[in-house]
C-alpha cells in the first residue's frame, strides 16, 4: 500500500524532503517493497529517523512504515534467551517480567536509553539497525554474543552481533533487508552496564557492558567493541569533542570497567 508523495511531519523549523510513503501490512510485503524500491528507509519507532529527516540529514526517496504489521511486537523466550521482534517498544521490554527474569542486563540497559517518553515509541531493533556507536543496546548485544534476524525477498538469515556493526551508523544489513528480530542470550549472573553522560538520558561519553568475563565498550569507537578486561583501553583511539577529550574517554573506560568487574 502506498500513499501520495509527501513530506514528513515537522517537529522543528526544518522540513523533510519529499518522499513516497508505503504502509505494508505484512513482513513479506515490506520485504517486497525494500527489494523493488531504491533508496528506501524503514520507519518503526522513528525516534532517530524523524529528526534526521526533518534536518535533511537523511533524504530517502521512499519511507516504508512497518507499524501496521500485526503481531510484529512479540517478546518471547527462545534458545535460552530473549527474542525481541521489530515493533516491540523499548518501554514494553522494560516492563517485561520475562526479560527481567531471563536477561536482566537488557532491562538495565533499556533504562539508560533516553527517557521513558522516548522509550514508549522507540524500538530495540530500530536502535540496533541505527547503530549509533554511543548507544547502549548494540553494546549489550555484542557483550552477550547475541544476533539478529534479517529478512528479504530472497530469504532469511541470522547475523551475529560480532558481524553486524561495521562502522559509524553502518551495519551488515543489505538495503533490501528488514531487521525482524533481535536475540539476546540470557545474561550471566555477573553482569553490569555503566555509562557516564552529562545528564540522564544524554548519549554516553563512554560506557561499558560486562557479561560474565566479556567486556564491551560503547561511545569510544566507530562501533561497539569487545575489550580485554585487564586492559580495556588498549588499542582505543576515541575521538574528542566539546563534551570530552580522547584522554578523558580513555579514563572513563578504565574507571567504568573496574566498577563493572567489582560489581
């Protein structure tokens, strides 16, 4: 189903470029659209995409809105972990007793994502697909050794977290693929996530995720990275900005890692 060419709703003085708007009713229809269209973006929660559209940092020719796909928001247990489908809102994951029981590390990470009003709309899979290097959820997926399911008109494949994040806002997902599900293994008893930000809800200046003996870092490299707990800053070359210098980010990595392994 497609609607006439239009502009996205504006939440600022800027306005998005015009695009064709599509509303598939099934996963298969969504995959068929992504296969047939050039320069298409998927809309789920929209908490990252809409600002990019409004400021014209993203100018897709097509927007594929998957919010009308029924039964695409399940949170369920499989293979000893938690599976989260593409339309499961972060707030629903936060409130899930199943997540609290099987993967409390995911619950702890969700509570660090922005604010509740954002989590009411934002999705876990959308955060993974957006691949912001300062985001908590990609680092949690990496620390746990999780994976995602990508579907397209040509089939379905599983992508390990270690292979998913390829660069700044870049993933191994192909343009015609839809990230339909994320799988988080059960968190070990010794797990923790810590981050440092200027204010609660801001993106982290640096953050660490401990899952047993594994340590993942975020906010200090183009992608979340696994690190040696004995020397977590080794090999890191974080960028500096108005918020923090490279040296301060390295200091935070060491301090937060020590805190995570003492927890």
